[in-house]
């Protein structure tokens, strides 16, 4: 009866006792047992095919590039840097050098947070290594170091995670890494990328004006020469290079291959492949004294919190280039009359105002910098204010010195920095270069070199 039920379910026909098939004009008798077995084999093959399709779909998802998760509005002032840096940095850390992650959680709740560390390939797809191969010790542990704010209008808890520590003893290998911060319910609060490197190669850098004469006034080109005692195997396939402008990984040029290979030297002298728009110097403001109108601040007001109203910004694209010293998008927490800025610096409502012609209905304006990881979020979007005729927004930021810039998000998802700020070849920019290498048969990408250069001595 089980056989008959199978036929009935598959073909919606009455049970039969045999089948005839015709091959080369000859009839062959097939018993019901043979037909039943044949259909069972077909069903098993279809099931296996379904499993294969599911596996391929899951693999495609699993090996897609990881995207950083930006924090909710109650998490502020994420700083991720080495022990010898006083400013918020894109964390590129030398192997075995201590570093730390700090952030504030606004409110009086004192929530618990947990951290995990994962390794990734040069293109930020998941590494094939298991955790024990690159990490000595444990992760997925609670962050134990935290303190409450003192004498501030805005209460908050300040958290600090030092790496290595007693539980997470060492990151053994170079490469790309992602640290994930989770809450008590195991929900992701935010993630941050960081890079561990060692000096195995020499990197010579030059910043030059573009070789494309049609864009010579707006582009900067980074020339590179990589050499050293290490002998690369098939470098056109095993070496990948990344260039980052002003610590903004979102606009980085990735997966560069050497243009020429001369002996043990890898040479990059491209016209367009290593070219960046020059941009303009960052705008800046300072709120170390929230009751004073310091750099970039027009007026202040105390309500529930201190409020700093910045000077009106204008379109600079139509103006001539003017040098104004900046810190290339970074920020530094500073405050007057305090002993410990980590817990005594207060939060200030900073009001931005941008006077430019109206943008298209399908475009959006954002203000960003290293202080918010160059994120495009609803809370840092500017909206048109009919009363003032300007685009405005307000951000709650810790006292300090901040660089920032405006950017237009176009309908197609691309970013337009130049329409507001302009692009100039003279602009002083910071460029960081990272060299990845995966030897033939290796299972992960090493970071064998790191170097940086400023465009202050740009060449023609």
C-alpha cells in the first residue's frame, strides 16, 4: 500500500500493477517494484539538489563583505586607537602593540556589554581560520572596565576595553579584524573594523598631481613602490593593496594590483586607479568650554544641556582654495577645568547650519567625520529649515575639538563631496597604504606592510 500511496501522491492516478515502455519499437514490461525504486531515486536526487542550492545561497551570504554596524543613538564617542595616540583614529595597529576601545553609554542604567573578535580576508569576507588559530585566550566576555560620569548635565557610563587583557591574551596573526559589541540580550550594539600589521616590506610613497591633464586641478594621485627582503610568489595574484584617504574606509581604493614588477620591486604608477579627488580642508569647531564661543562657535546657550550654535557654513566649491590647518577628519576630546576628561567632559548639543541652494528632491545632505565613523545615518542628516532658509541639524557630542564635512548622497547611492566643499589639488590629505599578501596555498591574508604620507609636499 505504501507504493500505491506514493504513486497517488505524485501523479494523482489510480494504483497500477505494471507499466509498459517502448524502446526501439519493442515493448518492455516494468514491474511495480522497479518503478517504485526508480521514483524513489529521483526524489532523493531532487532532495540533494535542493540541499546544494541552499548551501550555495548560504555560502554566498556567508562570504559577502562585512559591513560595520553603526551604534544606536545612546552610544557615543567611540574611540579606537593605540596607546600612543591621543586622537580618534582608524585603528591600524602593529602586531603585539597594545590598543583599546572606548565608548560612552548615555543614561543612568549602567548596561553590560560583551565583545567578540573575528578575522577577515583582505576584501572583508570571512577568514577560513578558526579562532584558536589567530587568538590566544577567550573572547565573548563582558567588558569589565567602566565608570560613571561625574558632575555632568548628561549622565553616562564610560567603558574601556584594553587589548590584550587577562582573558584575551594575544592576537597572534596579522590581518583584518572585526570587533563586535553586544548587549545583555546578545543583540549587536555596534561593530568596528581594525587592522593588525607587521613590517615585512618597505613602502615608498609619493603624492602627485594627476597625470590626466583634464583633471589636474582636482585630483591627487598616490604612487607606490613596494620592496624588501621578502620574495613574493606571483605578486600579480597574491598581493593586494589598499589606499585610504583621511581614515575614511568608505572611500578607500581597494584590491590594487602592481602595475609593474621589476626584480623584487612592485611599482604602482597608475593614472586613474590610484587617484583621489582632492577635496577641501575639513571644517572644525571646539567645545572644550561650552559657555564660550570658541573656534567655529557663534553662540552658546544653557538649557537642559549646553548648546553650541556653530557659525553658518557656506558653499566653498566656487571659492578659491585657502589653506586652513586641520587634523584630517579626526577628533580629540578636550575640556577645561576637569581632572579626568573621560568621565568629567560633558555632552553638548551642537547645532549645524548650512547655507546652500536647495538640492534635488531625491538627494540628501549629511554631516560626518571620524567622530561618527563617516556614517550616513538619520541622526546626522540635514533638513531644510523654512525659517532660516538653511539646511540644519543637531548632534549631541562630547566636549572636544572636531573636524567635519558635508556630503550629498545622490539618488544612485554615490557620494558627492565636491559640490559643497569643492575639490582642489592643493588640499592637505593623509593617505594610508596597507599591503596584503596570501602565499600560494595559504588560508588567510597577511598584512606585511603599512605606511602613510601627507600631501603637504605634493609633486607635479
